[in-house]
C-alpha cells in the first residue's frame, strides 16, 4: 500500500502523529529530524535566513548516503537569500 500526501498540514496532522504512536524500528533518528523540520516549516521558520539555514543543515543530516542527493549543501545555502527575498513579509 501507498499513502501519499501533498500538504504540509497532512504531514503534521496525520503522518507524524501516526509514526510517533507506532515508532519506526529503523531510521527513527531521521524521522525525528523530519518531524522537527515539518514543524519548523509550519511556523514559517524557513522564510528567514537563519531558519532556512538551520532546516537545510538538519535535512542534510538525514539519509547521508542517499543516491538522490545530487547537490552539495553549499549550493542550497547559496540560494537561501533569493528564497528569503521572495518570501512574503
């Protein structure tokens, strides 16, 4: 089975509480980091330079050997000023 979500609220209100109740045996540390990132994004911390930097650094601690990681963290953080510039006040 596959259950997919497209909204941040669904992650925060459905997925994260489920896996907090039924803990993962593997990758629990990554899940805890993921849950923290989702909660930070719900409070709009990613819209500020220091919040964006902290979230990206946290995300880069997850699945460190993943094949899908194609960009170094420096490339992501260089774009953070543009991301914040476009953010609503």
